[in-house]
C-alpha cells in the first residue's frame, strides 16, 4: 500500500518546498526510503539528471534532503516561462514545445497518465512519498482539471497538511479562507494546519491558535519559526536578490537579468568566507566589483537588449577594459560573444550583436542541449590563469551552439574530449552549470581574485556538499522540534522506527 503525504499552501511562498524538504530528511533519518513529488512545477531553475533529462531544482533539493538521486519521476511536468503569457512545456524531462497559458490549461488534462505513472513508479520504489502542491488549492478559477493540488491529492489518496505564512500577516484568514473555498470532500482531506515563518513569543500566539482550531475544525500541527537555513529556494520567490551582502574582502556582482535562470550556480560562492556576492540591476548598483558574472537566462536575446538599454552593457565594457574579470555562464556566455543568430525562431528570430568580449558566435537551434559532464580547465588566461588544472563538473542545458571565430583555446576540456567555453584575457565563459560548486575550481578562483586585488589569500576550506547536508539536518531539527511527528506518522498509518 502506497504511503504519501501532501503539503499544500495558502499561497505561493508559504513554505511548501522547505517543509517538504524537511520532512524528506526527517523520514530518511528515521530509516525510511523517501522521495519527493511535485506533479507540475513552474520555474526557470532546472537541473539535468544522469539520464540527460530536465527537472525543476526544487525537487532536486528535496531529493538531496531525502538522500536519493534526483529523477524526473519526482517532477514529471516542468513549465519554464518564456513570456508573460506562455511557457516551454517539459514532460518527463523532454521538451514538448512552447504553449500559451490558455492552450496549456486545456492540454494539461492529457498529462494525467504521465503524472500517475511517475507517482506510481516512485511509490513502488520508496516507503514514503512527500508531495508538494503549487500555489494555492483555493484558486477557484483554476480548480477544474487541477493536477497539482486537491486534484492530485485525490488521485494519490494523500492526506494534506495546509501551510500558512504568518510573516506576511493574515495567517488566520489565509487558513480559514482557504478551507472555506474548498469543496467538502477536499476539506476532509486536510488533516491539519501548519503556521510557518513565525517570529516572536509563541505564548502571544496561543489564543489565536485556539480560535483557529475552533473556526476551522482542524488541529494546528505546529508553528515553525522563521528559519535561517541556507537551502535553495524557488527562483521567482527568492529573497537572495534583495538581501544585503555580508561585508567581505571580495566583491562579486551578478547581473540580475529579467529572465535569470539557475542563480543556484552561485550559492557556493555566496557561502564562501570572504566572498561577498550581490545581485545588481543597474549601473548605480554595479559600482566597481572585483568580478562581474553574467548568469544563465531563459531568453538570451531579450536580456541582452535589456542590459544594452539600461546602460549596463556600456558599464561592463568599460570595466572589462579596466581589467575587471567578466565571467559568463550559459546565456551569459552567449552574450559575451560577437553575435547571436536565431534563424529557427527559438527566441523570436533575428540576429543581434553580442558584447564582443569573446571571439565566439552563437546560433540557436530548436533542439536543446542536455547533459551532465565533468572536465578540467585548461585555457584560462590573464588573472584567471590560476584556474588552469582545476577540475569542474555540472550540467549543460541550453538552446544554441557557440563556435569560435578565431583560433582560440577552450576554457575547459570535457571528459568526452569536447571543448567547453572560451577565454580571452580576463574574460571567460562556460556552458557548465555548477561550475563554481567544485571546490578545486572555486578555491583557485578565490586565490586569483585575491592576487588581483593584492590582498592575502582567503582560505576556502569548506566542502559545499557537506555544508548543504548540514543545512538539511538543521532544517530537519526544526521540523522535529516544531511539528507533531507522531500525528504525521498516524495519518500515514506508519509506526515510528
């Protein structure tokens, strides 16, 4: 008999993803084989599995918490917004095409067999499945053909925990209002409520909790405090873009592109002692950092036009001429080249000049490159020369092929012997997401930046994988301390180990 529990929220960013990850780690610690599941995710942060298939990074995080390998079974449908009205639709890790919202709304009901096949396969491999909903189950205009909230709870026969965000205010109205808008059978599936992101004295909250239980007819399973855990968050909801960087010896600026994707590429740098990483949107915020990173993007051409129109291009070119290190990842690498051609109308068609900092030309093709790989840096130049010999690993996920326009060396050689990226002086680019996760590469980069700035070399002794594992354990501790795990095991009909 399959054992599943579902985490739904009163709104986006109520904390569903984090609580799902926390429960995955708790169940793993208790000796169960556990896997996360989200039938449909909308995000620009994605990941390539060992099989070369694409999935949302939120479920990768939850898989890491569960100590299992990420699989597209955990996220059978991924929507990657292309415009305000449409998304690229990815099913079972493969692109099905771009669809407008109205078109997808009609199409999604045909995906129920894919969803259920993925869920049943996972359920056959694991003791417990922790399902995450999306947005709110009370979106009454979208309830018909729902495949991600109560519709999925019914299909999987999963008891539901409903999470509300008290930090935004109005948590009692959130929870009671959501329940009121549910159908009777849906309301019956909600077994308990969870108050998330609480700051303050819990004793002041207790009268409200008692009234909430009375009004809703549901027990409050617990109140989770506002947690300071460094775990990947959803790209559209992250607070990283707005947080003030810590005072640091090194200043690294990431251009916050309108369609930025996979900002998780820079979490390892952000966690490194002495490296201050910040996101900037204009020339005033940019200043004169030690390194500028152009990140990945879902729309390279549109975002290139954006940096051109708001003055960032001119500022980047000036700083590059002054010797500041400029580094591009994926779409950012494409922007650093001399030109981008879109003859197959992947991003609307046409041709555009790049920043002209690297001797490469990019042409878009409909087919998407998807692979995991590793390699060694061999072609770094200028201030980046200390990176040569460093090992890197990660994954490629991009539309387009970049070719050298001159006889230049690749930045890295991949394990299959193929080239990756390009370097010219203090300018470099790569297609490899996760480039800075490798301790070898990141340590060399920090040393190079310190040498360029003329300051003592900072130590980068921490292991990023071990650091993340510690954050998952910290999250699990908070879940155990603040949620009634006996109640959760009871509704799962599982005896605690």
